[in-house]
C-alpha cells in the first residue's frame, strides 16, 4: 500500500480527477487524484505518510458512538418489555 497523507485542500488550481465506484457495502466510494498538486506544509494533517492512521482514528470515534447508541437503545427496549410485563 502506498503512503497516504491526509491534508486540507483549498484553492486547488491543478488537474483533479475523480471516479465514483459503486459499492453496496458503503454509502459512497470515491477516489480523488490530485496530480502534481503542491500541498503547503501547514495543510498536512498529522505526519506525511500517516494518513491511514488519521483515517482509522476518525473511524474509531464513529465506532464508539455507534456502539454506545446501540447499547442505549437496547437498554430502552429492555425497559419497555419489563414495563409491559407489570401490566
């Protein structure tokens, strides 16, 4: 896997190409290629070549909130069934 770097792109003036890949397991998948596009050092997120780690950390936050949301909903459902049994 090539090194991936996360960055913020503003005022892109060079050639940008993209393609959308249909994937039933995701909402949308898109590759964006910035060919010969200079990126200022202040626009790099994390370390150069550490973009995969940045992406995984972002996904981990979503996994945590998804799990806690499901646990809260399950707790509410269990409480509803216990209440119905009392009636």
